């Protein structure tokens, strides 16, 4: 089965992105992405930006998804700037599928410091967390060096 689809039956984030999940309040919504507060925040400001098209994870991305990732980054930056009145350091990126609660491409956007337990904080270290800027650059490099 193709990993990239308009929606994926049973995917909770596809239900949220399509508006079928009425309990989720969007802080941003357009034709490509939507954003909402993380229901289990790991920091003072923690929201998710997710693709409206079902993409399983960042390993499923191709050259045609670069523009989507750049759009997700732009929206994440804009929303962090608006929400981050204290001008705290920020972090944007992706968790690997094995550490993600939902297998649907979504970008974590947080202010620092993290307010979760030490085990959860490990998820946001460079060994596990894939910074959004690094992902875009790596995808561009892998696509253009074939």
C-alpha cells in the first residue's frame, strides 16, 4: 500500500486534519497543513503542525514533499513567534516513528526549557529528534545527489 495518501482509514491525525475530530481546536489551518496544541505538552508552548495529506513519517518523504516541509517550517516559525512572548529558545522537528504516538507526519514545535520528565526529555536530544531544518536540507541533498 502506498505510504502517501489523501487520508488513511483509522489515522487519528487524518481525522483531525479533515475536521472529523470536533474536540481539536486549530490554531492554524490552510489547504496543506493544520496546527493545534499538543494535548500532552512537554513545554510551556507545545503544538503540532501536521500535513493534511497522510504521510506515514519522515522516512516516506520524497523530493515532491520539500515544499510541504518548508511550508510546515514557515507556519511553525510564525506560530512560535506569536506564542513565545518571553522569547524563550525554541525547537522544531520530528520524532522517529518508534517514538511517536501517531504514525502521521507531524512537526513538534516547542519552547525551551522542556517541562517533562527526564526520560521524555531524551526524545528531544539530537540523537533522536530530527530538527526540521536538518531534515529539509538532508532531503534536498539526497534528492539532488542521485
